[in-house]
């Protein structure tokens, strides 16, 4: 279908820009390309996700790491080095085997004046968490756990011995609760690594500021979930759709992977 201007006149065709290959083939400065806005006076929520070329978010083993590569892990390392806190849903933490973030020598400049590693923040209603997140987190980056007052009381006491616990009144922890709790602790550079249900909640709440998306050169076929998906009871079809405009801040390529950075608004 062709577009027309008011009055029936055909609109001029939009120009296309060649984004690849980069000028001169030079290696991109990843810390500069992914730098957070500065200064920040509130938490800036950035998501980092990977998807196949046909939109699947989870590979044959049921984990997103099936779609990863050396270049994807390099970007992930830079994003973790830049952030104050890594935010993740409990189901993803269990599935992907999350533990505390480990320091890297390459982060010395990225984290100048800050703790050696970012903390991990988890959203969990059941408090069924990977043991390493509680037992192995360093004192400077204690795990932060968001839960509700309906979670098991005994489990709350146990988690509070090892982590910083934020208890929200009601049936669920909302993105607004999370953002408020992070702001109170001065954790403004937020990196969420999903999963798809948590990411969907932030999109629906209008609290996702940017998406860093790796498009992996694989085809998964029908059945693979997308990077944003609803949880139990979530609306389906057009009624549950969100329309959030984003702009592309950059597009990089390595090993056949595309690395897009989309910023809201």
C-alpha cells in the first residue's frame, strides 16, 4: 500500500542509510557507545536481551545463552561494568543459574569511584532463589530482594540474614516499587536482564528507558517465546499490546550478530 499526502499526492520516498559496515571497519568503542545518560537524577532502566533472527528468545535448552556468542558476552560484560545494579526476575535467575556478578580487570576504568561490582536485585514472590545469590554476594554488593508481605514469613527471615530485603504490601511487586527502592539506594544505572515477564511489566508500566537487543544469526521456528511475554493471567492479543515509540541510538555488527540500542521516546 502506497502512502499519500493530504490531498492525495504521493509522499516522497524516505531515504535509506547504510549502517554497515562501519566507516573504515574500526572497532567500536563499546563503553562510549553504551554510556548511560549523564547526569542522572532518577533510575535509568536499560534492558539487555538476545533474540534469534526470527524473534525467539530461548534456545533448545530452554535458556537464552543458547543464542549468545563471544561478541554478545563482550557487550554484556561492558553493560554490567557500566551499571550500578543488575535486575532480574527470580524465574530467570533460577533458570540461568545466577550468582553475584564477578569483577573483571577491564572494569577498573568503568567503575572508578564505585564498588568493584554491581549488586544483583531480584524480584521474587516465593523467595525461591539460587543459593549463590544469598551466600556468595560480597558485602559491598549485597543481593537486593524485592518481595511481598504474602511471601513465606520463615523464608523472609532466612533471606534477610544474607540479603537486603524489600517487602511490599500486597499481592505483587510492581515496576514502580522496584524503581523507588533502587532510587532510595542511589542505584540509578539499572541493567535488567529479564526475563520476558519482568520486561513486559516494565514496558507496560512505561518504565523501560532503553533496550539493548542482540539479534543472533539463528532461526528457532515456531514455539519459542519472545523477549517480552506476559505471565499467568496476562491479557492476550490486541488488548494486551503496548505501543511505545523508540529511536535507534546505534546498530553494531560482530560475528554475524546485530547489536541494536533503542531508546524510548
